[in-house]
C-alpha cells in the first residue's frame, strides 16, 4: 500500500494514499470563530469552502510553519448518512511517499486518550512512522461544527 508521509514536531506520520483526494499548496484560510484551536479555518478548494485541521497543532500543540513543504492534504470523509465531506489536513514536510504492507505495522504499545486517530507504527528508513486514520480525526461534535449534514425533510 502507498502512504503519504508528513511530520508533526519531531515525528513522522503516514496517511494511506487511497484516502487522499489531492495535495495542494499552502494558502490563506478564513478563520472559524469558536472552533477548536487546531481548526485552522476554511479555504476555497475548486470553488467549495472546506475546513482545514492543522495536524501539527492537533498533535504537538503548535501551529504548522509556512515552509515550502507545508501542504494541505485534502481527504474525503464519510458521514453517517452516506454523504462525503472534504477536509483539508494542514501538515509540514509533506514531500514523500512510501510503500508498506499492513503486516509492516505493529501496535505502538501506548494508547493515549483523545488520540483514536493514531494507529500502528512501522519502521521506515531507520525511524518509526505512525499511521493516521483520517476518518477518526474529528469527533461527532467537531464534525457537526464543520459540516452541515443534510437530513431528509
């Protein structure tokens, strides 16, 4: 399986390439008042406003820096009603991919409350890379804040 790598703090993480819609350059965001501090804002993606989560802020409590390799990873999330929503993931050092098999990943041995989006780890070029599950980054309350889910009626 192909994974897109990024960095948060000193650690590297991996998102499955199948989850990625597109990787776009860093742009300015419109802020969302009263949103969690790790929600960077919204930006216009192909004419549609989509929310952006700052993965560095979420994981290591500091905003992503505006480096040349800082990118927005656009992913598609499934809603309970079957709708799909686009979400931007702001990340640093988005510049490489790696092929790994599911068997390459092992349990990290530590589970921290509030990080259900962090999965197993794999060795890549002498360091550990942790898998990120994009479907579980947002809890129900944040999903409701960022996405207006259509209901019948």
